[in-house]
């Protein structure tokens, strides 16, 4: 579907023959947050906003095409991680699809009822989970009392944000794990390799540069068709625990075949060929 194809195309966005997408591909990689002031939370506005993007044939669903339109209107780049964060935040179960009850609960929990506030929220979450920037400081009673001018209210309820900020690694792992479920199709136990590559490029590559090489290897190999839950989970563990130069990689560590094959490819490309290939027996 359209939303899936957008993410699949992201990992190959450098290809000169890729068609232009006027509504999304021309946006800046890191657009500035919108300037309009945020409005106080209003439950009626939450429903009006959902209605504006609901499927004409199913008023209780935002479909993939309208999800893209919502992101575009909110100044949320489709080629970045924020659409994925939004799906996770709304507890979506399908790629690009949000149900009314999921939307209502998520917006109520975070006190968000406008696209401006939604964009601020998603930008804050991206910085918290996908960068090493310091989190937004949580106001303390002491700091509030010490200010001559009381601080204004935050644009949204940051309760969940501050919970995630206590352990960013755990919060990221929750996002990463949930996205495998979102990306699956029907009863399938796997996700398409193109979706996996696109998600890895968006989620892991910014934190772990070795992921860029993994995606390059998978693309060059061309024989991988899908990724199961074990490979998806172990890829995050690989990025977190193995040094970029692979000096602490243990071949007998029960890694999935895809990762073992990548390591062999990377070592061969760097001239560090396995010992077995340099013996007389080889």
C-alpha cells in the first residue's frame, strides 16, 4: 500500500530513477517546528481532527493514504522516524492505520488536540529516543518557587515523556519491538525485507552507524526476502553489544545467519578474511 511503499523507498532514496514525491520528498530532513502557538487541549478538537482524516468508507479508521496526508499537514516528514513514533504512541496494529479509539486514548493521555502540538510532541520524542541530546528537564517544586515568573504550561502532558526519559534505552526497545508487530501483514510471522531495511535505516542507523553497512550488505546480497521476530530482536542486540570494528564479535554467540553472514562479508571486504581461508587446506 502507499504508506508501506513510502517507507520501502526511503532506503533507496538516493536512486536517480526514483520518482519525485512532491508532498514529502521535497521537505527538509529536519524541518523547523511550526511557529503557530499551541492551543489548550480540547476533547472535541481531538474528534474533529480524527474526522478530518478518517476513511470515507470507514469513519472509525484513518487509512494509510490519509495518514500520509495527516503527517504532511502536521509538517512531519514521511521519510523520518516521527510517523513510526506516532503509530507506536497510538498503539496502532497496522502500518499507517489508526483506529478512532486508539487515536482518542493517545491524544487524551498526552493532552494533544492540534497538529501543531502533535508535531511538537513527535519532535520531542524523536530527540529523546533517537538522539543523545539531553532530555527536557522536568520542573521541580524548588525551581518553580525560585522563578520570579512562573513557567508557562507545557504544550502537552509530558508525564509519559518523563517516564521514558528515566531509561531511554528501555523506551527505545519498546518502540522497536512494537514496530515489528505494526509492520507485519495479517497472520504472517515475518515482515518484508524492504520494510525491515527502511525501518532499520530510520531507527537504528542514527544511533548505530554499523546498521548502514548491514543495510548495504542486505541490498547487495539481494537474496533475503523477509525478517522474523528473532532476527529483528537480535539486530538491535547486535548493534548495542558489538563494536563497529567487530573486535568483540563472537561467532559462536548464536547470532542469526543473516548477522553471521554480514560479519563475514564485512571482514572480507576489509581484508580480514577468516583463518580457514588462508590455510593450505583452503
